[in-house]
C-alpha cells in the first residue's frame, strides 16, 4: 500500500480574498517547479492568469527557467484578492500519479474553517471533478446544477456565496489556455477581481 501524504503547503488565505480556489491535492514533489500551488510547470493555471491580466501566458514564468516566479505570483494574488488551498488534507496515491482518479482522500480539508478565515470571500472555484465532488457533498449542493463554466449559490452561516465550476488547468483537459481563460475571466469579472476592481491587501 502506498504511504499517506499530508498536504505540503500552508493555506494561502489573504484577508481580502474574494475568491477561494480549491484543487484536490498537489502533485508529488518530484513534479514541482516551485513550493507553491499548481507547482507543476506543465500545469497552465498561472498561464491562464497571465493571459487574462497581462495578455501574456508566460508572464509569471522566469525567463530561461522552467519555473514560475513565486514572489511575483504571491504578491499578485494577495493584491487582487485570491485565496488558495485544496479539498484534501491527507491522501494516498493508489497508482503513484497526480491524477484525481488515482487519489484516495484519507482526510478531507476543514472547508468550514477556510471560509471562516475569509470574511470577504464571495465565491469558491473548484477546477476538477474530485474537488467539486468533495465540496458539493460537504455543503449539500446538487452537483447536477453545476455545468462547466456555471455557478450555483450556496449558504455558509449567514453568508451567501457562489460555487464556480471551471475547466481544469491540467493539460490533460482538452481545451486551449485561451479558451479556459474565457471562462475564468467571466468569473473574475463577476466577483470584481479584474485589475483596478479589487482592494489592496491591508
């Protein structure tokens, strides 16, 4: 049996965050290009962001190196109000891969604690079938209402939020970076996350 892995990163939770981005679990460390979320250089999440905000898919890449600029990336995310974590705290890789279908969730993340830590959060993004399944099951959301690129309202205490189902940033998901960015851009606009619309992190 493969060993149990505990999440290697601390939750990234700026106090001004309006959107909480949730994946499932990071890939194995041998696939990292940096010690931060979406660390696999082949994953296109930060190229989606680069295309939307700077019209340059390679904006967050370090020229000549196969890695992303963590300092620039984290400063950008804090300034624009993005929080990030994953839906699994402990997992077991049934086949040693990073694919969701090969992950067994041993201990899910305390999702309520994440939302309590983000008083300005208005939306949650899940970009993958397993992350979406974990989140919708926890909050009693009918996943059948949630088609790709759409959102559904849900309650957390006395707050009303929206859950957004976005295309995966993995290259295994058959869609161009530019097309994926169209979905993400619409969500960012709805939440006031485009340039000049978000408050600076205090």
